[in-house]
């Protein structure tokens, strides 16, 4: 069994996945729209037909899933909703990923050397997803 994050968006899931593809170097391996699902009913607003019902994103053997949330579902900023995605890697790549994810977002802790002997930073990207980027420094 694996633990895999599932991210929810407010109608911009596909845009977010393309952003993560560029920032993380991964790929969107599955994308299903509401229009192809049994949930596509006449009661569904027409603008929802092209939204993402389910998607899978993979990068370097890891993956997360995502969708555009239905009205009434919890979302980032919702009381009780708390999660960050943690990334680890080498210092140069970690810095590039941090900077890419920070574009249009909000840095809550700049990427810098820490007391625990790593480079680390925290941010919330422009889609409301919280990230922690960490890399252990090489022993000198």
C-alpha cells in the first residue's frame, strides 16, 4: 500500500497540473473530465463538463492525484484542511523547484540554510497548495 496525496482545485486543476509538470519535470499520466463520467447530468452546470474529475501526475517514481472539487467539498484554506507536500532532493535542483513553485505564490519561509543542516523553504503556490522543499547538505 502507498500513501498518495490527492489535491483538489477550484476549476483550475488542469492549469495546476501543467504548472507542476513544468516545475517538477513530471507528467500528467491520466486525465478524465466530468463530461465522460456518470456525474455528467443535466443538473450539472455546463461549465463543469470540461473540468477535471480525476487526474494522476507522476514525477521520478512518485505520484499524486488531483481533481476540480465539486461545490461544497473542502479546499485549501477551509477550516480543518491542513497538508503540505514535502520534496527532498539535491541542493541545486531543490532551489530550482522551490523558485518555480513560488512563481505567483507566497513564500512563507525563504529557501535557506537551516540549523538542522539542510537547505529548506516553505511556500504556498498560486493554486493554494502548500509545499516544503528540503535538501540535506553534503558532509564537508
